[in-house]
């Protein structure tokens, strides 16, 4: 495998690119550390390089906010009803016991009356054994307690229950109403836990019935004291919710990027020291995260570059030489950025904007491909935003990132249509204006105070960067072209000049060949552009493809003006040797003049291994022993590129059409199709990547161009008259 296509070399170049990217940015991500301790004076203004949260301070503020929230108490209105329900329940059970006692007393009375009238002495004795005595006072109290809940039973005294049980219905009704009304009135307002005794005393004063006896009154007092309870209680859920809202309302304590932590001459307190530690400004530990983060970023960028260059349809996909040149251009741009980044030490506004970073994208556009330059401008913008971070407290300087991106993209778009020297200078002026516009836009977007002097200096440096980029591009292009053998568009345009020594040689020594080459150039350029090949390369290659004919110009029919054909006097074998030598003679002459390899390849490959049919058939007629086709074929090689193949087609087509007496569009189309079909069947396209569809497109393009070249002309009357007069003069002087 050739070195220029070796995959390990390719991988090594990408690794080299990654190493260079990392090395150019690593010094800009090294955390700044200070040797400082609490209680000392700061010898400079210290600002935070990052935005970070002070979690300890935030947590403390949240705790203070939670503690400042008072406990939430709520009035439980249902408590009053519950207590009244219990009081009503006591009176209900009391009535049930009283009713039961009264029924039993009636039963006992009835039984005594019957016994006195009818029963004998023996029967009386038996009935007394079976008779049910009325409930005693203790029994009815116990029965009432059994009906009540345990808690209620425990809180009420026997005296209260006896007073209720011995009261009549009217007294019970009035006592119940007075008791429940008093409980409602007292618990209608809030009653805190520490206010329960006071509320009960108030209820005790309110309750009372003028006609009630002392025992019932005491019972009512005990009932209201039992009924009144706290209804203004601590609400844990609401309290926790309020405290959580207070915690959530506390904003995190943030140390902002660029925030002044301590001013020069100010005492470094423990709080300031803590903030310096959070900002990573103390040398008490080594932080590896910036290095790891930069490595990850470089890995992503290098992988993206590798994927793009391997997928894009450019020479960098397979040619390691071009890839090496790309790495060098990229590296040179990195060096320029790194050197200019140190200008921040000069106290001059906007001086770092003078970096001619557009030089890199201009060189890539001219020497490689606009798509490569456009993609690289994004990578350079990311890199510049880190390299020029000295002007900001953050690790990324977005101003320079945007500035470099627009500068690179603008230069690429402007140069993508033309690569002439004047165009590069125009691109420099265009980039200068674009840079100035972008910088003014960024200054206004930042909404910061800036003086007219600062704005003027920034615009001036930005404009100078565009002009300087164009100057450096023009100066570096020849070095890259010579060092890597790059055939740039500008170089092709230079080689196409009629004043080039080799083209003048063809014009003076083989004028017919020169005219033939110009027509072939028109055909080849049109054919190449129709299939996306390099039309300019095909045109320039066509100019030089028959340079070898200048060694023996009269042996080629286009140069045989008013002379006999020399081939009529020599053998077909010698004619074959002379004719087949011209591609290789031309290639040798081109090498002597250090012409680009692509031009040499076209000159050497445009005939491939085609057969010299005329001399082959002539030799077969003259020879008795017979000849083989191999003896009358060009040695090759066959066309290796689309450009070489299409130049070969155009060369054959032009010669064939020129020999036609009355070319018509139909004849031309048929001839072109036959020539391409013959070459295809002969295997002349086997080593290039032309497809059948592309060959058909090339044929159509060549036919359209030929129809414009060999159009039929109208013979005007004046011309006819002049020609007749000239003929008469020839006859008279003949």
C-alpha cells in the first residue's frame, strides 16, 4: 500500500492533530491557584473564575428560614360538636337508666299488691325468693357507666351521675340545653391548649339554672368542664408545608463568574477563604477535572474531523499527503492564535482581535476544498473560544468564538467561487468588513458600557485581521503548492495563460496542435463539469496533453500544411513508433519543467492502450508474416482519473469530427457515441471510476459543445463576390 493511502499513517495524523489541539488549549484550562490563608491581606483583586453554588451557606439560610416559620394552629370546629354529642349521649343514657328504673319500680309495686290479696303464707315465701328488688343507687350508677365510653366514665364522678339520675325530666332537659349551649358558646372561639383551664372556668361561670338544686348544679359544672376542650390545635402537616415553602423560597447562594471575592488590601476572612476554596482558587488540592474535560472535548472534535474528512468527497478521504497539509494548515492557525492570545498582557482594547485566523480557512478553501474549510471554521471557533479565555473569567470566551466562526465562514463563502489572486485580496477586504460588523454587534449585545475609543480600536483590529489573513494566504500558497505538489485553482489558472513557455512552444512549433488542444480543452471541460469532475484541470491538461508532438510536429496531420505526408515514405512500424511516442515525450518534457503531476498524468494517459487502427491495417496489408494488435497499441497506462479519461474522449472526438466533410448534429452524435462505445469495449475506462451513466452525460455535453463549434455558417453575397474576384485574380496571375 502506498504511503499516501496507508491507514496507519492516516490515523497517526489524526492523533497528531488531537495532540496539537490539546497542547494549544491546555494552558488555558489550568486552574489558577493562590497561596493565601485566612487573616492575611489580599495583594490583588480576586474574582471567581466559575459559577458555583455555596451549598453550606444555602443550607444554613434554608434552615434559618424553616426555623423562622411559626407553628401553624387551626380551629377544629368539629371538636365542639363532638363534645356536645358526648354530653347528649350522657343525658340519653341517663334517661334510659331512669326509664328502666321506673319500669322496675312499677313492676315491684304491682307484685306487692297482688301478694297482699291472694297469696298464702307459703306462696309469699316462694314469691319473695323470686321477686326482683329495685336497683340500688350504686347499681344504676354502674349501669350508666357501662353504657358510657371508658374515657367518659372515668372523667365523671359518681355524684354527677347520681345527680343526673335523680333529676326529673324537666330538670334534665334544662340542664342538657344549658350545658350544650355553654359548650357551644365557649368553643365557638379558639381555645388553645394552655387556655383550656381558663375556658372551663368561664364555662363554669356561665352555666347555671336558678331553680336547680346544688347537686344538679355541680353536675352541670362538671359536665361543661368535661365538655370544654382545646380546639385550636397544632397542625403538623400545615406547619411542615409552610416550612417547606419557606425553604423553597430561599434562592441558592451562588458565587457568580467574575464576582469580586476579595478586593486588593482587604482582609481574607474565613468566609472569603471558604468562597475562594469553592471557586477552586486555593492550592490545597489538585483538580484533574479541567484536564479530563479538555481531553474529552479534543477527542470529540478530532473524531468529528476524522469522520467528516473520511466521508466528504474530497481528496482528503484517501490522500494522506493532502491530509498532512491540512494538519499543517490547522497547526499553523493554532500557532497564530496562541501567539496572539498573549497580547492580552498589553493593556489595549481589542488587540487580540488582530489574529488572522481566516488565513487557515482561506488556505483550505484554495488548496483543498470549501467544504473542508467550512467545517474547520467551526472547530477553529471552539478552539479560539478557549485559547482567548484570558480576557474573561470563564473558561470559554464566546465573543472570540463567534468572531472566529463568522470570519472563517465569510472567507470560505467569498473564495468558493473563484481563487484568483485578486479574489483573495477582495476576500481579505470582505472579511475585514465582516469582522468589524460582527464585533460591533457583539459589543452592543453585551449591553456593556464601552467608550468610542474602545469600540474604534476593536473595529480597527478586527478589520486589520481580515487584510492580514489575505496577505498571509497569498504568501503561503506557493510554499504549500511547491512542498506538497498541490494543483490549486490559482495554479491552474496560472498554467492556462497563453504566455506560459510550453504553451508558446506548442503555438510556435505546432500551431495545428495548439488549435486542436484548445478545442479539446473546451470539450473536456464541458464533459468534466457535467459529471462533477474538475473541469478546470481537464482544460489545462488538454492544453498540454499533446506537448510531445512538438518534437516531430510534421508527423501529425494537423500540422501538415502544404507539405507531403511524411508517413507515406516510411513503414507503418516506424510511423507507429513516432506517433505512440508523443504522450511520453510530452510527459517527459512536463516533468523537466516541474509541472504538476495531474497535468503529467493527463498527457501520459489520454491515449491509454488504444490501437492505431490506420497503421495497424496498413501494416497487415503490407506484411506477409502478419502483425498483432499489441504491436500497434499505445503502451499505456489507461486513464486513472475521470479527467484523463474525458480528455482522451475529447481528443479522439475532435480529430474525428475535424475530418468530417459536412458535420451535422446527427453525424456528430453518432460519431461521439461510437468513439465512447469503442473505448468502453476496449477496456479503456476499466481503471477510472466513470460510470455508464456518466459516460452518457459526457457524450451529451460534448455533442452540445461540438454543435456550437462546428455550426454551419451562412455564406453572405458580399463574401461570395469577394471570393469570385479573388479566384479571377489567381487565374490572371497564375
